[in-house]
C-alpha cells in the first residue's frame, strides 16, 4: 500500500482558499452572463412621455397641444442638449425651436398648437433670422 504524504495545515488552508476563490469566480461569471442575456426594456418613442415619467436629462418639450387635458399631455423625453457647458431642458431639435431658430412660429404658438390648428391664422413660421420674432402679416 502506497503511503500518501501528509499535508501541513498551511497547505490545506491554501488549497481550501483556492477552491473557494474558484467557486466565487464561477458564481460571479454566471451572474454576469445572466445580466448580459437580459435584454434592456426598450425606451418609449419620443413624444410619449408624461411629465411624471421624465427624469433629469430628458427633453421637456411639449409634443401635444396646450389645450390637451392634463392626463393626455405628452413630452419629448429625448436626451437633452448642452449649451455653454450646461445641460438645457430640451433636446437639440427642440432647443432650436424654443430658441427662435428659423421656422419657429411667432406669437408664442407652439409647433404642436400650430399643427393641431389651434394657432391663430396670423402666426406663420418666421422665415429669416436667428431669434426673429413678431407675427408676419
């Protein structure tokens, strides 16, 4: 009968620690694989967010007419644009709209109001100039 060498206490502790570390790494790898397999929930399309659903960094541009009932009012929700090193309250597209870029409706009518026919007839798009204001007749 062959005699097996007797292992010291330090050797046994070292081997046990190696087994525990190997088991912990395997469990961690299984958790990472599980997280990677879980598909993230798709984000709602822009313009379908209620004000209560918006978080910091999401566009607060109203996409429904101002005459909409409170429970039907919806906002863009896209990622906000930055201006002079600070985040704005609007995405790049809507920042241009509220800043008075060409194509903005004068007289305070929102694009949603204009599209829904709630804007006054004299509130036509501003045709030229950055920040041009005033109704054109």
